[in-house]
């Protein structure tokens, strides 16, 4: 197949939020002069240029330099990322901001500007033309280091105690929910008689050296920042020990200043953090009033807490929390294996006294025993259960206790024990081990009483063994029946073990490639050669720029699945992605986000890659007779058969191997024009008979 020449196509979708595209960077040069408030040149000032594009890279600094004796600087051959926007398809630009720091003069910045690598169009034909430089135009950004003040203050708690070692940040500070992210705002105040000016905003404040924007309090709780721009408004935050949390505010330097020994001092910011109170909690058996040890306590209030809101009771039932004044929902989680239930209690922590006490009675549960046997009284291991109540017919998965979700199943004796809440329930088999099926019929209601033991018995049937080669119709019989027999056999296999694989992705969507062009390239791939599929596609469709991501590792035990990968980010660091699936929930962890997400697989749109996503076999019913299922044999060439199924809504097409039923191609085309193609290559039969692409 001849190699195609890449042609740029109309952009139709973005690689970033909002459809924004980032293309190849352009080289720009920036020059200018740095002066003080009296117009004198500043030598030795350190100047930076940062990208100001939307959704920039984690490290936005593009280049830096220092001014000469005349205060002049030149930043040559700066590689500026360029973006395009669906709302402004004719505007291709890269935004940047120049800023600088100077000893004794603080910091300053120039307004954000754009470079548009094309000739300047007619006046007012594009937005913000007065803030853009076009092809061949010199870029000059002068910097004025204006008047500064000294910002200082004292950090105290609400009990009047100074807080030593507190971290005070101005302009940009760490997001307490995502420590790797920044929250930022710094701008000069506009005169009342003038409109707002975007050049007054220091967009790249988060790129400043942290030493300029962060200070620690001394033993008296005092801090200071030297040479902060005067008449400015900025975000500020203070954080101390985890139990004290953090506090943020907006600070201005436009108020009256007082003279100090080392210069002017602006009106300082004196934050007051709320000190935690000592809350002694005693956990007891709600019925007998005896102390309970090993109970984990969680206090949930109106703010995020980083410490002090969790504790475990000792053998005497004692636990200590450290909480600021407020209303809390106190949750008690009994030790695993104990006959107690998860219990909630509302408490109020007052401002006084600083030491307070509460008692929490933990509810007693009921023991439930579920037994699973065959019709000849043999125990069945691996059976899971669900239930419904007399107030709700929504079925819920049964857990072994009320503290955490574990989706238990019967042990080798066919028994499952659980501590549950009292009430009226009806139980159902929800998880059936391989080779068994639940007996038909509706289970009776069970009345569960506090402190008692209830037993429910289930009977399961053994299934017929899976199809063998002898069950597959011979080649001389109906083609569809024979293929369906092969597919059914492959679907019966249950994989257990570890698989390592790679996936590919497209970094941008700057080109439209027709479906026929992709099909032509993929169907010509020679899987027996040394070229991988991504390299093959890039040879014949270079505008796709397909790249590998991964490798991924998938671990399966038959029901549960764990999928993980380690990948490099744009700054050369490593990122970890882990997904775990237990048949009901998906737990997803991404190191780029501080949160762990849990999804109900039945209700969520989140997709988790499973073993069946790596090997496609058409699903068939457990039984099939001599009746045709709608497949039409349209061709049979070179040991492959082409099947089609047509309906009023779509046409499906499969290319399968005559001998094994392996599906080389699976596609569909809807009448409305949408469709999908899947391809598999190089089938390999494992010793047990399972076939892998």
C-alpha cells in the first residue's frame, strides 16, 4: 500500500477542555528595559517569561535572563506554545507574560500579550489586536518596578496564643484539598476614575520563586514580606499544624502605612486560627453500658479536617479527639468481627471549656448465617448474596458487617456469617461460582432480632459442563451453527492470571480522517512482521500521530480485577493510575489527583478494561438449535468467512477464521451514518484452548 502524504484537515474536536488545541510551538524573541519608580535603569534584575495559555503545562516558565547595566534585556528564541480555539477558528496564538524580581525592589510584571504567527490583518478584524504581536513585529515589554511596602503581621489562635512555625503565603498558595495545585490572585488596584485594566493582573504569580511568596512565623507568631508592590490586592493563606487547619483572605496594601526602622510597613494581616478543643469520648455497649475498645471514631463537621477528627478507643473505651468549636456528626465503627453496628451520634463542641467529654453508646447487631449447598447437601463455596427489606424492594449487596464494603461469599463449608441491623429481610443469591446456578423460587421473609442468630439456607444446582470440541458442529454442517459453537466455547473460558499490554492514543485531533482511510490502513497490517500496529498506522496515516501509553498490567482472579500503569507526564515525572473492580464497584486512583473515586459499576458510565476487552468473541446463548440467527455468509476466501447481519437500523459485519472462529474484524454501520470498527490480529491458542489475539 503506498504511503499517504499528510494533509492538514479542518479541526473538529479539541484535545483539551473546551476544544482548545495546542500545536507546535513558535520561536519568539522579547526585549525591553527594566526601570525603578524614578525612571532609573535597574541592572541585575532577574526576568522570566511564562506561557499564559489556557490549560498550561505544570511548569510554565519558558526562559529567564538578567538585565545589563543599562537595565536592558533580551530573551531570544523562546519556544512559545501556540493554541487554537473553536470559537475563534481564525485566531492561532500563544500567550505569554514577562515578569521580574530585583533585590531591594520587589517584583513586577508586564501585562499578558499574545503572539500570532501570521501577517497583521485589517484593523479591528480580530479580538484584542492591541495586545497581540504579529509576524515580523518586534516584541518589546518594558518593566516598571514601582513603590513597595513591607507586609507584616502576627498569627494567633482564638485563645490568645501565638503560633510558631505557621506558613504564610501571599499571591499563590497550595490548595488544601489538592496539595500539588495552586490557588492564586495578585493585582494592582485600579484608580476609582479609571476602568479596570487586565494589565494590572499578575497572571503568572504562581510561577514566582516560592521564597518571595512564603514566610514562616517565629516564636512570637510574627512574619514579614519585604518589598511587596504598593496599592495591590492579593489572596493570602496561613496554615499551621494539621489540627489548626488553614485560613485564607484577601489582603490589600493600599491602606495608610507606618514608618518602621527598615522602611514602610503596610497595614498588616493578623490571622486568627481556631484552636482545637480536647474532646474525650467514651464508647460503651448501648445495652449493657460496658466499655467498648477498638472502636474507630470519625467526626464530620462543616470544614475539611486534616487531623484530630479520628481516634480509636482503648480497652476502657476511651478516645480523644481534637476539634474546633462547632456541630459534628460522630460516627463509631466497631472492630471487625464484633457483634456491633456502625453507630452515629450528634455532638456540639463549645468554645468553653477547652476540655470536654461525651459518651457514645454503640448499637448491638444480630448474627446472620447463610448456608449454600447442593441438592445432595454438599457445601458450595463462593456464593454471594443480596437482600431487600419490607420497606424497600431495591436489592442491596449483603456485607459481612456495617462498617465497610467487602462483598463476602461463602467459605469452603458453604457458610457466610454477617452482623446486620435488625428488621425484616428477604435474601437472594447474587454471585454464583462457576459450574453452579441458583435454584428457582422465591425465598421467604426472615425476621432478624437484635442480639439473636438467624439462619437462611439456599440450594444450588450443578450446571452442565461447557461445550467441548465434540459439541461443535463439523465443517460440513451449517456454517453459522459451527461458528456459534466455537464462539460459545471461547466464552466459557475464565481467565485467571496477569496480562501485560499497551494501549495507544491520539494526542490531538487536528485532522479529520475518513473511516475508509483508517480501514484501508489497518486491514493491510501484516501482523507476522516486525512492525507494531502503531508504527504501521503512523507510516500510512502520519497525521494521526498514534502513540503508545503504558504498559498496563491487568491481574484477574476470575471475578476481581486490578489494572495499573505508570506513565510519564509532560514534565518528565511519573504518574500512577490504578483501577480495581470487584464485580460491583470500581475504585480508581490517579496520582495526578489527590482523591480516590469509587463508582457503582451498575449505575456508573465509567468503563473499566477487563480481560474480555482484550479478546472479542460474539456472545451467544447457552442453547442453540438448528434455527438460523440472522447471519448471512457473503464471502469465504483464504480460510476466512465474511458474515453480515442486516436490520432496519444497522448493518453488522464480521470477518472470522473458518477453523477457530477467531474474529479478525467486527464492525457495524448505522443507517444514520455512525459506525464502529474493531480489529484483532495474530491469534494464538493457549494450552488450555483459549485463543488470544
